[in-house]
């Protein structure tokens, strides 16, 4: 047994519904028995109860649950920072040409390894990863994901219209490829499969039927796609799918369920939100991407009032990097800019970056907070010597204020160690 001594913070309850959601220990102890969390509390109390546990001294550090990225694209690492274009032009001019390069499995392998390294370095231990349009690139990715020991849910991306023909596959090919990948990788160690039409803009009804069939191929498969990101995209979907709204293009193929995660949802109608809430579907809020490619300000209040579950996604490469801490800061800022915005607290940001993601990915029973019995996935954050963060933390009046400073200032260089199931990855 190992007893980690540090300042601890987690959100065992939902801060959108509970005032006491945030639990913190200034001088805390996190007791880990092999892959599981055994106990959490004041260091002196936990040590008195388990005097033989080996103490790992992380004083002057913060330990939070492993971060969960609910929307990120593995083939897009190299397009981060593409300026001056909105969604459809961004896809056409820079992003899809890069994604075409993954037809080369050697290149796909290199990108996959790189991508997973960046997740870990940013403290992300679990992710719902938008894949590649190429089956062999997905075998490479899943292999690399297995080697990384992270918790990864991913899938091959399907398209059979619009976009670039090199990225198309027929619905028959898509079904065969999806079935093969599911057989090989779904529920294999920490990997799971998610069915991923790129978006209904680039998928015919036949292709979405294939998605529906694959979704029920085995228990536990998730559904992941994009929705209501950009006004021109929405218009195009309604025209091509001959649908009154974006959600219906998925609904008519039974793709809106409690196992569905939709990225963006920046411009939903009230009816769409009500239907998503009724189905129990989740939204991946990608704040930095929404700002960077000019998609719009996320209507968080409308989602909350409708009862739609939300988590955070970095949306690399539309997003501005892999840090879920930065994503929390962006989410905070996007709400502050709106008259109807939600005043998010550090507890909300921590919840959105951890437990909310675990819930969206149906892993809430295993990860997301430090409840006894859960998997020991956690991140050790420490301000670099002489950094602005070190100075700010030294004067922090409370643990909540320290968390606020971490979301604002802590990035890759502050991620000291990352653990998944009690095993150190960094
Ligand atoms: Zn995306």
C-alpha cells in the first residue's frame, strides 16, 4: 500500500446540483492499494489508520483525479494553431489534407504514439478519441493506445459524401472495417470502441444505418460524433439530410441514446436540447476550439436547464492544445463573456474535467473521483520553481483559490506525475 501525501482535491458530487461538491484536504493522504483507491482524508488520520503504508511525499504538490478528455482527434496534432478560417474551410484547406496522410500506416503509427504522449504529459488519463478514416491507421492507434496503458475509447471515422473523396469508404466497407476493429479491440484491456460518423454532413442515410448496426454489435460500444458546431455546417446538414434540425439526422437512425457523446452543441434549438436530455445523451464542450475556429459561445445555461449532461473536450486540433486545465479556463471565460453565462467555480471546472467526463464515457463506476474502491487514476501537479504559478499558490487563501490558480496557470510543465490504476506513466 502506498500513501501519497499532498494537497488533494476531487468532486465526488456534481457541483451543478450540490453546494458541497468539492472535497479538499490541504495536507491530505491518498491511500492506494495496487490499482485501487482505498482511502482519502487528512494525512495524519489516514497514516494513523494504516501505519505500515509506504508514504510517498508529494508535499508542495496537488493531486487531482486523472483528467478526462471527451473529444479529441488523434490525426490532428500537427494542425493546432491553423489561424484565420472557420470550420468547413479549416477542414478543407488544412485538416483533411493532414488526415489523408494517415493512409500511410507508418506515418499513422508515428502520429499515434506522439498523440498519446501528449495526452499523458498534460495529465489526461482517459479520452474519447476521434480516429482516422483509415482502418489500418486505427489498428496502429489501438496498438499504441494499448501500449500507452491509458484508458482510450476510439473508432474509425466514417464518411461517404462531401469532404474529400480519398477519405470516403462505402457503407459496406465501413461495416466490415468497423466489425473487424470491434472484434480485435473493443473491451480489450483499457480500450473500447466507439462508432464515429465524422458528422451527418459527410454521411448518407445508408452510412448512418451502418453506424446503428455496429453500435449494437457488442455491449458497451459508444457513439460519438459532431453536432451544431457552426452555422454554415448546420445549414448544409439540414439541406443534405432533408431534416428539420441537426439532431434528427442522427435520431432517425437511433443514434441518440445514453451512450452517445456529441461534440460542440454550440447552436442547439430548445427542442434538440430537450430531446438530447430525454435520451440521456452527453455533450462534449470544446471551449477553446469554439473560440479558436470562431464557432460561437457555448450556451451552457440552456444545456443545464434542459438537463443535458456536459463534459470537456480539448478538440485538438481545432482546440488550442491538450490541457484539460486550460480547457477549464476557456470554459470559464466563455461563460463570463455571456450575460446568460454560468458563473463557474473551480469546483465546476474540476468536475467538468474529471467526473463529468467519466460519466459521459460510462466509466463513472471506475474513475472520475477518489471514492474508495475506484481505480487509482491521478495527476500530481507541482508549480515549477520560480514560476508565476508558484508565486500565486504561495499566497493562496484557500484550496478553492489554489484550484482556480491551477486551472489558470498550470500546464504541461506543472504535470509532475501521472498514474493510471496505481501505475506511474510519467
Ligand atoms: Zn471534433
